[in-house]
C-alpha cells in the first residue's frame, strides 16, 4: 500500500509518438504501464475510483479526459491489451479486478465502495462476484473515455449517448495501419517468389509479368485490409469474408480489364479464385475489431469461411502453377 504515484493528465510528445507507433504495430505488445493505483489531481477518501486497462493508449486517454479532477485511477494487469479485447480474453475480468483491489489496499484509501468501469469491460466482469469478494460495487460508466467528465458531472449517471457505440469511417480507418504493417511482414516473404513465378509465367523472363503478379496480390491484400473496413456498412451480407471476397473479385475484374487479351483462360481462372480468397482472408481478420459481430458470430464465420477460402486459394494456385509449368515446358 503506502504512497500512491501521482500522474499528470497532460500527454507529452513522447506519449503521442508512442500512440502513433502502436497504431502502426511498432512495439504494440510492449505498450503498457505498470498496474496499480494512481492519483490524478489530489484525490481524497470520497473521490471516485475509475478503472482501466494497463494498455498505455487506454491509460493515456482516460487520464487525459480526467483533467482538472481529483480521481483515483485503478489500472488492471491486462498484458498490454485494451479494455474491450481484454474483457473478451478475460484479463480485464473479475479475478484481476478483485486481485488488484486487494493488492493496492484500495479500501484503505477510500471510504466509499464504488468502482467506475468502462462499459466495454462489462463482458469480462461479474459485478456481483466483485461485490461479494471485496465489498465494492461496480458501476459501468461510459463507452468512450471522453465522456467520463460528463458522467461525473451528471451525478455518475449514464446517458443514452454514452451507451451508443459509433463506428464511423474515420474510426474504422484508424484500425487499418496495424493490420497493413503486420500483413506486410508476411508479404515480404511471399512477394519475391510471387514475382519470379509471374516473371517466368510465359516461358521467358519478364519483369513486367513479375510486377503484374506482385501488384495483383498487393491489390487484393489492400482490398481486405483497407477497402473492406472503409466500405464495411455498404458491402452486402453480414459476412466479413464475403465482403472482402466481393472487393477481391472486383479487383480481379479491374486487372482483367487492364490486361485485356494478355490474360489466358488459366490466368483469369487463377485470379478469380486467388485474389478474392486473399481479400476475404484479410477482411476476416477485422472481425475482432468491430462492434458488428459477437464472439460466437466470429467463431461461426471462421468455421464456415476458412475452409472455403483455403480450397478456393489452393485451387487457384494449382491452376496458375500448372499453367506455369506447361508454359515453361513448351518454351524448353
């Protein structure tokens, strides 16, 4: 127990740069602060206790929006994962909350027995178990950290607007950089052999052919990683894989229109199978970042989509490689 660290509500340039790096997947898994109890302003025994995750971006947003207030901030050990995802994994959960209350000696710092939790953490916390184990009552405040001030000023009552989860184009696009960066790490291994197969696809070396193959693949990847989130509400069906697959098919059609008669039947068939599969698979990775699906819905879609994606992609590769072998054989 002892003394409690006092923290500022002003974000520094280093804080903002760290958030930018995390958005791009740089040091993302190490972007965390030590769990424990912190003081914002000059809290007293009657000051509210706000609970958050130890993912530094979550921690920074919460303290930033508590500027000018006297609040206790209880930070849970979520292994550097944000509240929503950690609640799904169970790290922002009942056991950790009970444990952190006891480890920090929170009851010796406050006379009340109320905890203010983010609404997106509700999936991981059983409020009645927390109360029976610690005596603290759990209140789920708001979805967004920016509403914390209004919530406190409103007598700790949640309005309908505080419960409403938005997912605008800007909010969707802010999630895409980390997906693109992580994907490019895998793509770095795929692109060289892809270039070589494309370059020798017509029996003799052609750098243009190699670049066509690379551009085709990268376009499908971006269709899933960037365009699917951007156009998410307007793409038909509720399946993320199908949404991505549709954009992948459209990309294949664009490439065919540009290539014209340079494409053989095998080229068209391979592109029509592989490119939508790539876009569908990448789009499927986006399901856990959205409010569009439930955990059971994600599992169901993966169970149905992954085999279909794998079969289509494998069939397209067989067609492409077989055609490649035949062309090289004919040239020799």
